C-alpha cells in the first residue's frame, strides 16, 4: 500500500519538528547550566565528594561562575551572601558588681564565603529564610553580650565602649564561625541602668572633677602668687644688681675715659711730632722734586735739543753719504761686470776698453789747453830766408802738419796707456774689410 505525502506539508512538519527539538535542547541546556552571581552560593546536592579535611559530604559548592548540573542526580539550592543587619540589645544584664545594665547596639552578619565556614553555614542554614538566620545570629550575640557584661564594671562599659566592642567581638567570634557566619560590624550605641547607677557615678565624677578643678584653681592661684612674689623678688634683686652694674660700669667708664684722654694726649703729641717730621720730609721731598724738575728742564732745554740736533746732523750726513755710497757700490758693480766682460773678450776686450776710454782721454788732453782761446789763425806764406813769397804755400804747410800732430798725440796716448790707437784702428778696419769681402763672396756665391 502506498502513502502519498504532500511535499509542502512534509517540509512544514519537518521545520516545526526541528524548531521543537531546538527549543527542547535550549530548555535542557538552560536547566542544566548553573550560573552563580557573586552574592549567592549554589549548593548542588546528590553526589558525594571528599573535602580537604577528609570528610565526605553529598554536595558541592559553586561561589560565582558557572557549572553543569547532572540531570536526575543533582539538585540545586541557593544561599545568599548579603549582609544581615541586626539590633542587639539586652536588659537587666548584670555587670561586674551586680549592677543591672541595659545595652543597645547594632551588628552586621553574613553567611561566610570562606572555605570551611561556608560548609558550616550550608549544613545549618540551607533553604532557611534569611530572617531566621538573622534571629539565630542575634540570639548568639546577645548571649555573648551578657557574658562580656559580667566581666566588666559599669564604668568600663560606659567609658570605654571601643574596648567593650572589641571584647564582645572576640567573645562571639568562635560562636559565629561555628555557625558559618562572618561578623562584619558590632557597635555599642547606648548603655543605661534602671537604678540610676551610671547617673550617680556621673554626678560623683562631676563632683570629683569640680573639686579637682577648684583644687587645681587654688593650686594655680597659689603658684601664681608665689610666682608673682618670686618675680617681684627677682625683679628687686635684678634692680639692685642692675644698679650695682651701673655703678661699676660708670666707674669703669671714668677709668676708661681717663685712659682714653691720656692716650689721646699722647696721640696728639705723637701727631704733632709726626706732623713736623712729615713737614720736614715733605720739604725735603719737595726740594728733591724741584732739583729733579730743574734737571729735567735743563735736559729739555739744552740736552734734548743738542741730542736732537746731533741726531739730525747724523741723519743728514747719512742721507748725504747714502747716494755716494750707493753710487760707489753701483760703479764698483758696473766696473766688476765690465772687467768680467772684458776679461771674457780677451785682447779685443782690451781694445774695446781703450776705445771707450778714448773720448775721456782726448778730453783730458784737450783740457790741458782748455784755458787757451784762439780767436783766429793767420797763415803767412814764408819764403826762403823768412821772407814772404806770396805763393800760397802757408795753408798747405799747415795742413801737412796735422798728420804729424795726430802721430804725436797717438804717441802720447800710447805712452800713457800702452795702446797704439792707430794700429788698433787699422786692425779693426782690416777686420771690417775682411768681413765685407766675405759678405760679398757669399753674395756672389749665392748668385
């Protein structure tokens, strides 16, 4: 037998089924996952485990965070860790000395989250209302309060409440920890009694304080009067001592004044002597300065001009001699170089030197007749026997005498210098002729 299934209806049923499965899984996961906030403790009961102290318990604790609960095996319960405010008060609690007191205070307790203490709280207060936990803690603290009051006198309880609170905390700490609780705060607010004992103690203390105040005031007044008398006595003694010191100082002042006057007179005399001495020394120094001034004036008027004139003449002489010296040095240098050139030229250099000196030599020879002025020359023809013939032979005769004069001058120069000018001139002329012929021969050869 065949069953027809609508594809559209089948797809919708599958989607619904899948959604139902997903929702079921999410609900199971939400049910199994335990998330614990920081102010609560999750107690998962059902499985046994061993604690650190060796005890075996059937639960486990979760303080904050998350865990996974095993279904059908573990069950979850919760405990709050919030503070529980309490009013602690006792009436007609006998203190030391059998004085009944009424004490009122406040306290804050909470379930402890410390290991060891939390287990105590779980075992005692699991699934218990917080008010019930507070009532148990309150009764425990009030019992401890009565026990502490029995060890303290009313004065100690009333005057040192901080000490009273500390003793109460120390007394109740063990009991509170045994319950698995922590005592955060415990303060005593009020202490009274029905027989007005504390009021009587207050009046007595007040009277004592007033008495002590009056005694202290009388003592302070007596001390003040004694101090005042002592001060007056001290002032009178100080006044007498001051007068004595004043007299002594006056006597010392007179002695010091006399000594100072004597010293002053001695100093005045010394000053007079020193003044005279200084005046004499000053006069002597003035005279020495005057002599020195005269020396300087004489030196300035006579010595300095003479020295300056001498230096000027010396500088002038040096200035005049400097050109001569330099000219002489230059001439020596020129002659040294000419001598070197002439020596390098050999015999020709000697001839050249003579030829260069010739104008000076001729000038020197001519200077011998420098003072002779010839106005005119008269030539007279002379015949035989000294008579004038008038035949015109005078001028030729004078001309014919010039070569002889030149020869005579050459002889004089040769005698003075050792150089034959005519021979030197002829030699130079011959050299020039040879050079000219050689030049003509080279020119003809080139043509």
